[in-house]
């Protein structure tokens, strides 16, 4: 894994690169970059690019960059400068919202779209956010599966304090929701059936508005599917990115529910 830095219109941007192959842009969740088994597995098949959103993981925020729409535009600048052309895009939770904004603003730079428990579709439960320990329990059904080199909870908590900066503390992005039907990329939406942060109703709403999409439910998983069910998720995402519209889930081996449209 290589850590690099580039300069975009609004300032310096830290990013990581790992692997070889077709480019895959990964936009991280509100807890910051978390090198999960899924990410490392994808880097064995793709060239993974992981930018750090300004203000996260100890990086400074960019002046004037204070919205999820702006973060999506920044991701577009990154793709154009560093990757140099269209790529597959994967966003987790907070990063899923940014990924949708990227697809809306720069569709020419997005091939396939993977949205893992995407944020931006409904209001968050303020009581859950007010209790850090309860919130962490809602994130992961199996926190013991966290990578051994994970950042401490205190740093993840500091990262989440950036949500108000990007006007994302409420959880719902009404301007994004108004434009969901404009996203025309082949999209895979992933949802943990025990997720208490992003509800099944919100991902069902998302699927109903997307032109071409699959919605996959992961049993025995909460919000952090990458941590709770890494092997299953890795297999599904890799299959989707490799097969596109021919994507088929083997329900016997993966114990998943696909809903193609």
C-alpha cells in the first residue's frame, strides 16, 4: 500500500493506492479509511484508489468545500487527474452519498457503482448518535472481526465530527434524493439486514429510483458489512464488477437475496 498526496483545486489531498488491474475508486465511511478484508481482497483484482476526505484522519479541511455535493465534485477532480479516465466507484455509508454525487456530476468518469449501506437517504436517529458506545454496537455485529491495525475509536469519533462540516449530520440529503433517478450507471446496493443506522426502507427507496440496479441483503450483518461478512461481500462485489449486467448471485453458497431490476 502506497500513501501519496496530490493537489486539487481546493487544496492538497492524501490518498492511498494498492493493487494492480482495472481502477476502482473507494470512498470511505464517516469513521475514515478502514483497511478491511474486503478492501485488501479487492486490491488483489483491481487497482484500488482510496482518497481521504479533507478533514478526516488528521488531514486539514479545504476552504470552501463544505457539502456532500462538493465532496463528490472533488472525487471527480481526483479521478480525472490521478486515474485519468472512467473507473468503477464504491462508496461506504458517508462515502456512498459522495459516490452518488460523483455519478450525478461526472457520469463520464463512472463505470459501475457500488453503494454499501449508503447515507443521505433518511434522517439519522439522534439518540443513537448521542451514545458513542450504542452507536458503535450498531455499526458492527461482530466488532472482533475488525482488522488488527484499525484506528482507535477516539480517532473514528473525531472523524465523525466532520459530518456537520459537510452538512451531513442530519443524514438526509434532499437535493440528492430529488436527483436519484438521473443516475444511469449499473449499480449494486448492499444492505445488512440488522442495520439500525440505514434502514431497509431507505435502500428500497433508492433501488426504486435507480434506472439499473441490484439490491443485495446480507444476513447476519449490521451497518458495517465489510467487517461483519467480509468473505460474502468480497465475493459479491468482485462478481458484480467483473460480470456487470450478467451478474448472478449463487444463493446457495453466499446466502444472499438479490433483487435485480
